[in-house]
């Protein structure tokens, strides 16, 4: 018999990993997952069970954290925070110690994760645990570098962190490592199905010398999570479903708590006809069958070029038939158990209710397992192409041209990740910037690393985790901010000095337009003189401005060089009319306007300077490739300006358009006339129509519509009136980015005007 024949006839033999040590560890802990507060194990109550989904056996009891317990943990974190924030080197040493101890206990962590979650040991051992460890190593470095590299930023304070069950340890690492590195303390709530690896981690924290109160873990379910959201924390970092993300956005609205949301996805996996088909098929195994498809960035929508679709599906089905599904502790298993029977029931329901296309499934053992599934011939609008299934189910369709591929790929409310497969790097790099996604993998999939930011756009949430870009979510600028007092508009009774109608119109789509409602309001000077009238914008005018911003989408594709030139030109034209603007400001406010005009010209110069310098980075990631961290405009921004009549407008507009965004600015309510004069400056400065739109009117009338508008990507409020609650709650509709401040700086504005897209490209050996 030849060796080849032996290999061909060899039967599959299981290679199970032992669970003895992990089960012993659990029983030594009393078999109950409890809270870890202020460096000590707190209440241990058997409130609900954590089961092994692969066998249905009970693993441990879990304590459901009460509001009092959550508050106790937050109090401990609050007390520990100032000392923890003081010494970056000390933090680096502690994070490094955590990483080393996680390495030492890597096998225990991996087996506990498999028992609790049902994922294959191969993945927990080779992916989840090493990546979690890498996160602590990498962020030990950021702790060390913080003082030198981020001298103008400081910790937020206490961070409440809520994580899902799909990567219990990895999500914990993603949340805790950056927060700690930047000098924050944390209260973390694991998901109810998977609390156990967080307990091992808490034990490691004690061993690593983490000071009491710096890391607190409170177990429980959604009620415990809600208690944490409502506790006295400075930030909530959430990963989970879009539905819960929306609730959290509404609950934190107006509280001043920072928020990051990493939500669902329906990521496209695009295969062009010139792709290396075998590699692309193999990639799909990692895209949709990794972790049973319970991955927020799973390549769950296959878009394959029509000419190769049949061949591709045939090869894929052959590969699917070879996937081994069963006992997750078996080192040869590809697909393990679904996390819980409730999740299995949801996947089963979604697939069985579908009547579109053709379904191909392989077999799965009895129990909490779901077979690898491919559904071909779906229309792009089919619910399985649109809804997150969060299971091993691949929905597929075909496309003909690259532009059609982009159109289908972007036809979703999500925007987390995308994979592009083509041997033509020109094509791949042409497609990558066109995809609405926070992460794009070229000829690869599901690659993640501590050095590269992870996070989405649209309803996949906001904020990045990992890389330099992830640090801004756990820090704030050091500047102390003084609240600005609201100014009441001056009143008067004067008849207009000019019998002709001089009502300033709105500025929409590069044209001066009458307000939809046909109303206007008078503007008086400090001594009651009527200076003029401005239009009162309503909801319809806002909609028209959004349409105008849509029509100006080409602006985001212009070069930084061009945008800089236009900003310099605006500055030049404003400068030429400096006296006129200064007089106007004086007439409205009673105070000299000279320095404000000068500051506005400077703000334009600053934004112009940054337009071609606020660059991205190339992240070194430990795979055969690099991640290009590209700064992209957030899109269409609505702004409520403050009451510095001209500067308030310019300091929002300039950085926003410098980064390629389009803006609709609602001018100062008491002092709108400098804004309306500014139209002419824009008109003479080559600003394309629709890039800047200016409305005047009542802020409280427009703010809620701006916040809820489904086609605005971000809302900034610099208004001295408190619209935070309205704006942040309203933004939950389409998970907009919001920025509420009374002291905007150009540097902060650049951060809010951009979102980082990480494009992973093959590079080198
Ligand atoms: P979920 O969003 O309900 O749970 C995630 C975390 O939030 C858990 O720790 C949970 O206890 C907590 N939570 C639940 N309600 C809360 C509330 N009102 N306030 C604060 N915290 C709360 O997700 P779930 O139920 O585990 O899964 C449901 C679906 O969500 C899945 O089928 C999947 O489609 C999606 N999902 C997406 C994830 C992602 O990473 N994008 C991760 C987990 C689930």
C-alpha cells in the first residue's frame, strides 16, 4: 500500500481536548459566576444557569447584577480612577502583566470559552485567545506612549462596557485594554450566555496586580446592562444588536455620557470573475462559517460575478460538504454549536420562513447545531439579503459589472465590513473606497488586529476599537470648557428703514431661495433698530437642503488640494470684505467685530492647511499585509451654530468641508445676518452648489428634524441652548454621529468630520 493510499483510506478519528482542568477550575470557584468588584469576588447567587450549548449540560450558575451592585462597582471604579490615570508607565506594566498571564493560562481560557460558547477549540485556541492577548500587549504600548504622543488628551473617567456572547473574551479585551491604557477604570458586563471567561480574566487581574477598582466585572442580563447604562459612568461602550444599541443611544441622550456603538452587519463578500476562485471559496469558510456565522462582520452576503457563479457555487458546495460539524472540543471540528437554543430557534425560523431562491444545506448533528447553509438566487431586496441572521447561513446573488457590485453591496442599512476578491489590484483598489464599510479586506476576510481600528458606518454604529484611531474613544481633549450663556435676540419696534423687501433668503443648493413657509423674522440691533429680516426655515427647507447635499456628493471625491484652494479663496474673499462684516457684527451685537472676522479668516486658513494634511496611517498588522487607515468624510452634517455671528458658522463649516463633507448650517438665531451676508462670499469662491447650505430660523424648530432625518449622517450642536437630549435621542433613528460642544476647536472638528476606514491589502511576503 502506498502512503497516498493510506492517507486516502484513513478514517477520521476525533481528537478531543480535555475539559477536566476547566471544569475543576469552575468547581473550585464554587460553580457560580459572581461579580468582581474592587478587586474582590462579591455576591455569588445562582440566579440563572450558564450551559454548555454543545451538550446542554449546566456549567455554572450566574449572578444577576442588581442596580445596587452595579452602582457599587461604579463607585469602586470612580475611587480608583484618578490614581490609575496618573502614571502611564505603571499602567503599561500592569497591561503587560495581564498579557503574560493570559498567555500562561491560554489553554484554560480557550477551553472555558469553548464550553460556555460552543465555538470550536481550534478557533478559541488559535484566534480568540491569541488576539485577546495581543490586544493587551499592544495597548500596554499605548499606555507607555500616551504622555508623549497624546499630550493634549486625558482619560474620560469611568467606562461602562457591555459585550455580546459571540467573542466573550476577545470583546472583553477590545473593551478593557484601550480603556485601561488611556487611564480609565471600567465596569464590564459580559453577556448572559457567556460570563465564564470573564471570571478567569478577573482572576488574572488579581494575579497581575491590577489595583482594586480599576477592573470591575458585574454579571447579569439586559436588566443589569440597563442599570449600567443609567449608572454614573462617563462612557458606555456597547457591542451587540442594533436594536439594543438604539435603546442605549436614547437612554444616554442628554446625559453627557460618551458613547460608542459596535452593532450589527450584513457584510458583502464580492467575488470578481478574475479572482483566485479556490482562495475565494476557502475565504468564505472563514467569512461565514467562522464561529458558526455568529460574527458581526461575517461575510454573510455573497455577491459573485455572473460569469463564474455556477462554477463558484459548485466548488463552494463541495467545500461545504467537507466541513466537519460537531463536538467543539474536538480539535478537528470546523463548526461547533450555536450559542443557545434561543439563537438556534431564531436562525431556523428566519431560514424556514424564506421562500426565495434555492437552499442548499449539509447535515448537522442533533442538538444545538445548525448546518452550513447556502441560499442562492436571492434578490438584493430579499429579507435574507437584508437582515442579520447571525448564523452559518450565506445569502448569495450575482452581479454583472463592478459598478453593479458596488450598488448591491451598498444596498443595506449596515456598513461594517466588506471583502473584495480579484487578482486585479487596480480593480480591488478602485472598489474599496466606494464601499460603505468601516473595514474592507482585499483578498481576505475576517482579519482583525489590535493595531487596526474596527467599527462601522451607518447603522453598524460609530467609534473604532483598536489602533491609534481607537484611542480617541477613550480620551477627551484636556481643554477646560466653559459653558456659554445663551443670548436673547434684541427686540425693537422700528418700521423697516427700507420700504423695499430686503428679507434675506435661505441658501440652498448654491441658490438663494424663499422659505417654504413664507415666514420671516425681524432682526434688531442692541438699540432696537431694525437691521433687516431673515427667512424662517421649516422642516421642508431642511429636506431641500439635504437634497442639495445629496446632489453635491462629488465633493467627497475631490482632492484635499482642491478643497484647500477653495478654503483659501473663501478666506481671501472674506478678508477683502472684512470691514463690511465687522460693521455688520457690531450693528447686531454692539461689540466690535474686527477680531471675530480675523478669527474667521484664521479658521479658514487652519482648515485649508489641514485639508491635505489630516492624513491616514498605514497600520502594521501581523499578517501578510498592511491595513491602510484612510480618513473618510462622515458625509452630510447638520450644524446648529453658536451665537458668535460669523465665527460660529465658519468654525463648523471650514473643517467639515475641508474633510470632504457637505454641510447644512443653521445660523445663530439672535445674530443671523453675518451668515446671510456670507452667501456672497461663498458664491464668489468657487464652492460647488450644495456643499454648503445655510438656513436661518428657530433652532428649537429645526433641531429635532435634523436629529431624526434619515439621510443626515451627523449632527453637531454648538448652540448655547441645550439640545443635547433632543439631538442624541433623535439620532437613534439612523444611528447618526453627534457632537455636542460649546467650545469646538479645529482639531476636534477634524476628528468628528472623519471616520477611519481600514483597508487590508496584501503586501510583501
Ligand atoms: P443583545 O444586543 O441583546 O445583547 C448584547 C449585550 O447587551 C448583552 O450583554 C446583553 O445583556 C446586553 N443588553 C441587552 N439589553 C440591554 C439593554 N436594554 N441595556 C443594556 N444592555 C443590554 O444581543 P443578543 O440578544 O444577545 O442577540 C440578539 C441578536 O443581536 C443576534 O441574533 C444578532 O443578530 C445580534 N447580535 C449582534 C452582535 C454584534 O456583534 N453585532 C453581537 C450579539 C448579537
